[in-house]
C-alpha cells in the first residue's frame, strides 16, 4: 500500500499516516460533531484492525461522494463541498476498489482499439499485452530492454503497441519514422535501444497510423507512458515487479487480451 491511503466513506477523509490536518469545529456544533466522530473512530478501529491511527477528525468534505472517470483515472466528486478528490479507496479486506474501477473502465474501452493500427511485436502464440509508448520516453526504453531480457529467458510476450505522441515534441515524427520503415519492428528496437534514426522517414500510411494511435490514446484516456494493459489490468509506468509476477504464472494460466484484439 501507499504511505498515505485515503478511505472515503460517509463524508470522512482519513489519513492512515496521521498526516491529515485537524479542522476546528464551530462552537455551536461541537457536541454533535464530537459524538459522531467518536462513533466513527470506534468503528474505524474495529474495522481496520491492522492499522494504527495517530490522528482522527472531521474532513473538509460533506455530503455524498460520487465516482467519475477523467483522463482514464478514477476521481471522486463531493457536490455539496464542490470538491474533487484524487484518492485510492480500500475496503476492509485491503482491496483497492479504485484500481478495480479503473481496470473495469479500461476493459470497456479496449473495444475502441483497432489492432490493425497497432505495431505488433513478438510471437503470435505468446500472451498478448497492450502497450502505450513514446519513442522519447526513457522509461519506455527501459521497458523495452526488460521485454528483451524476458524473451531471452524464454518468456516472450506479444506486444500491441500504440504510440503516444502528445507528450514529447519528437514523439510523433519518430513514431511515423518507425511505422514507415521497411521492418517496423526492427526499427522500433533500434530507436528504443538509443540508436539515432538518421533521416526521418515519412509516408502517408505512417502518418495516418500515428493519427489513429493518437485518437486511440484519447479514447483510452492515456496521460502517461508507458501504460500497459496486462491480464485485464492497467499498469501505469514501468512497474517491473507487477510484470515479473505476470510472467511468473504458468503458461496455462497466462491470459492474453481478448481474441478480437489480436491481429
């Protein structure tokens, strides 16, 4: 879990690390608020018995809280307070409900992707992952080295690659160069290994695919690279431990993305 987790329930925002500041209560409401807070604190300690709380008090959020998706991320909105909360909501069993909601939303939007617009790298029979990447992203290049190392270990994956061109200034032209190359997969590996591309290739087909990739990025709400969809889960950034866990599963249990998304 993160160092600071926020549980949103009944209008309370609770810091598990004791970092939420205390908010003064108006004198005329001090008694009922105190009574309510005592009951809430007791229930909190009884429910989350594995956590120790150093501070407890009312949060600046009142009324019901609603869940929304913005930019592919789950956010929470409290209309009575007119506040947006960026938080991770955990249930009493430690399940990250925010992550589950985000994964569910991403799986629904996978249907908007056209595999013909992706650059496919890797064996046809390997587990398929969807990868949003940027030729100028250093973490994307580190991820590419990781995949190469895993393939050398006999654990290849099939990558359906969509280029993100709205973050770095040269991303779009480098993506087009890769897609216009005679062997796009080989040129991808050269560029991501740090080789200077030389004269950048351009072609109508490559330009059109970069534009379609950009549309797909917008529909999926991708705002950072690399972003992966692995085993039905969204992984933002190069999270090596999560990828190692995925690849450590027996081949019979490794899940590819739905067949309709395999070229």
